[in-house]
């Protein structure tokens, strides 16, 4: 968490590069780095990390444990340990925006709970997804359900392999613009 007010944005971001360097010096296996979405220039940071050539993939994003307050007891409590299925749109946006311009794989993490969100991440250009909360909530049998549902969707859409549709949505530059621009104005102006 970049909460230290004495540190600049550059100092916070430099930490990632230091960690990569140290891990790289000590490991010969491929490195996957999971990052936070807290950055004042996230696109640039993600691209620079991918350009180091030292990470095989970047995982977008870590989901920080967020304390809550109990207003009856005024205590700080443990809450929201698990993500909800609608949290996937944050990594989806950034994967859609960057999958074509980074030089490493992107892996989606946070809010991926079912086949639909896995498929969306792949359409946006993710090479892999990570699922945590969903398996805590639904049990490990859920893996089969997700895989089966992905296959059903692929069959219904005549895709034989994941590479047949990986990044398909972001190939269209108009779609890319939709992930950049805030669409609230458009949404409200569509009401009669
Ligand atoms: C019970 C539990 C324990 C976790 N422990 C860690 C941890 O030790 N380190 C870490 O970086 N993330 C940890 N996470 C965060 C997950 O790796 C993941 O980033 C987060 O749950 C978002 O993914 P999800 O939406 O698939 O759950 C934990 C998550 C859960 C639910």
C-alpha cells in the first residue's frame, strides 16, 4: 500500500523494480509480479515493468485487505475478505487497455468468479486468470463448473482454442477507446 506520505510516487514505484531485480538475482524460474492498481500513471508503470524483460507476466491487480468499522461498537473490523463477482471490471479495463502494448503476459486477478468473467478477461487479452475468493466460497468443485462453462461458450461460438478469441475485443480500436473514456455522460444522455 503506497500510504507513506514521505514517499513520492516515483519512490513508491521504484520499489517494484528493486523487488524484480532482487528476485531475479536469486531465481532462475520465470517471475510473475502481482501489482497494485494504486499509481498516478498506471499505464506507464505497467509498460515499464513489462519492458524490463525480467518478468514473464504481470498480475493485475492485488486486492488489498480493507478493514471496516462496526458503527455499533466503534471497532475496526475484518470485513469483505472475499471479493464480489462484480469487482472484475477494474482488472478488465486495464487488461483491455494494455494487453496489446506490453511485452509480457497479463494475468487477471480480482473478482473473477465464474466462466463469464474468465471469458471476458481472455477477450480483453489476458493470458491467464487467478481465482481465489470464488473457490473459498464455492469450493474446489467450482473449477470444473468454470471449465465446463468456458467450453460450452467456446462451442456455441465456434472457437476451438483460447487463442482463437484471446484479445479479440481489444483488436478493435473503437473498443479500446470505450475502455479509456468515462461513459457516464453517454449513459445518462441515452435516457429519453
Ligand atoms: C483468505 C485469503 C487470503 C489471502 N492471502 C493473501 C496473501 O497472503 N498475500 C496476498 O498478496 N494476497 C492474499 N490474498 C489476496 C488474493 O491473492 C487475491 O489478490 C484477492 O483475493 C483477489 O482475488 P479474488 O477476487 O479471486 O479473490 C488473500 C485472499 C484471501 C481471500
